[in-house]
C-alpha cells in the first residue's frame, strides 16, 4: 500500500533522506520492534521509535516508576510514581504517535514466555532492542535472538560510559552478545546505578543510539554495524569502535 497524504507529511523528513525514502519509511510502518526494559535506555528508544513510525512496539518490563527514576527515565513524571512502567510507557508512546500499536508485557522476561507455542511470537519481530541492566536477561535475550534469527541491538551504560552493539550471531562470521561477555554472571554484590550513579544524559544518548540502530536494521541505511562494539566515554568525551571476533567455543553460536 502507498503512504497516505498524512503519512507523507508526518514522515517527510525521513522520506527526503536518500538512504531511507518512501520505501524505507514503509518498512518502518510495517516493522515490529521488541523492547526489553522500559528504563533509562528503553525510554528514549521507545520515544524515537514511536516517532519514527514503527508499526508495532512490544515493551517488556516488570518494574514500577520510582522517584529516583525521574532523573533519567524521561517518559515518566512525578504523577506516575508507583505505576507499572509499561503502562505509563504505552500511554506516552501513544501520545507521540497514535498510529503505532503498543503491546506491553508487565512481567520479567523468562525463557518460558517465548518457548513452545509462544515461540511463534518471534516470527513477527524484525529487531530486538535490549536495554536491560543485568547479564542474566541480556544473555537470555541474546540466546533468543540467535534461536529465532532476529537481529539484536544491545545497549548498556555505567556512570559516564555507554556501549552498544548490533548482533546477528547465527551468521557464520558474526559474533553474538555471548561471544563478547562469555557466560557472565551477576555477582551478589554487583554494582548498580543506585550505588555508583549514572549520568542521565548519557542514558538518553545510548537509548537514542539504540533507536537509530534499530531503524538501521529495518531500513538498511548506511554501513552494517554487526560485529562491532561502539564505546562512548562521556568524561573525555570520545567514541571509538571495536571489532568483536566470533568465539568458536561460544555456547550459543559457536561451532
């Protein structure tokens, strides 16, 4: 179907981009993005993906809004404290773009959610954006990405630093997230942002970066970033890119 006059006007700034155009915008309108985490990274990613015209967003998070979230989780206000994050995010994204369908899962992600008959859920997903804050979830998401051959955009932050990678670990020459961190575990005394702090604007930067990379996956604009890790240092400030090798002994994608 051709874009409507309303859509041509709404998404005009995308359509005039040579590397996206009308065909790319149509891909965005037809796309389904799974977002893991409606926190610091998820909030700006949700905003920009909804604004970009993604046809369907599914947001997974089991947390509620707290006062300490408001320094960086910009979808939420003081009036939302105590409310489920996914419900608040659904309403906020709907205000940004009523044409985007917002599905929510108000539960912590587990393998059981997407196994058996539920595995068909992944047939409709074009890209996963992971903004979770622990290795257990990140590695589960990575394994699901490989099992169902869905590209993964994984972003993480710490204090003044951020990192982001796009992973397609089922491909012969591309690493997965587990190739990068191994079978990492979350120690009982693991530092988190409540203990070590985090710059709110850095979280916003990484969430926006993740949204851009999801749009890149869907439309194919620019260079292929898979197999590279982008590192941002807010103290310097600087950004650098590392090539990640595929681990032949990886328990997820190795040979």
